[in-house]
């Protein structure tokens, strides 16, 4: 992830349990950039990020949904609607 995220200074990743990680950034600007780019797709898997809330246990937090944008090329005219754009 370090290369994908442009090698943020002081990046530290700790595995809390299988498939659950706590990620530390030294700079708030790096954190904001990575969160803004979320969700990430890495090695054929989605990598979902959520800013940690100290009042919650990160191991108990469920990350099973993500908003993504899909672009469809050459869609037939009769399949297009005003609501879809």
C-alpha cells in the first residue's frame, strides 16, 4: 500500500486480526488524501478505510459496504434515462 499511497512518511500498518488493520499516518495531509481516494482496490480485493473513532473498538467495526462510481461506455440510447445521466 505504501507505493499506491505515494509513500507517506512514517506510515505504519498494524494487523489487529485477519483482514482488519489499523493504519497510522504521520501527516494529516497524507491521511486526508488516502481517505479521499477510498475505497482502494489492491491485489484483487477491496481495501476499505474508515477514520478511527476513539470511542469505538476498531475490531468490532463492520466495513462491508462502499460507495463506488461506475462508468459504462457505449451504452445503447434506449438504456439511458435522465436520472442516470
